[in-house]
């Protein structure tokens, strides 16, 4: 299985359980890795036969605009849309990181990682 990775998508969003987090917002980094058979695309040189990373970036930015209490929730929405909209994808992994989380300490970021396989 081949891979397409889109790394360090930077977005400003309003996720969190605290009222201040959703009001003020903060910076996030999102990484997406998908597994697909890229054999046809490697021969044909056609965008229609591969995973369009512009499409992945678009999905991430749209889903990150919708406030969620949990990073797990937004990550699952990203995965669901990838499988719904990009048929060639067999497996996907998404990492959502909150930069400088308000947890009472000097912490660079917190990250959730979700993995999913296409259901038959």
C-alpha cells in the first residue's frame, strides 16, 4: 500500500471544553496520512487516479472551523469525510495537535491520533 501525507496544516480554531478556549481560540497543527494504491497514478500521471492532497487540506480546514469540545471529535469528522469523499483511500490516520494548551504548565502541544480503515 502506498501513502500520501499532508503535514503540519496550520489552522486557528475554537475547540476546547473551557469557555475561554472556544471564545478566544488557539493554533492547531493537523497531520493526515492516507494509504491507497497509487499504481495507476504513477503510470498515468492523472490527478483523478490519485489522492488529491488539496482535497485533504480542504477537508481539514472546513472541519477545523466547526467548534468541538474534544480534539477526538474533530479528528473523527476529518476521517469520516476522507472516507466519504476520497474513494481510493483504504486506511487513514489523523493527528490533531493543540499548540500551547491551557493546562497549567509549560507544554508545547497536546496531540490526539486516530486511525481508521475503510469499512467494506
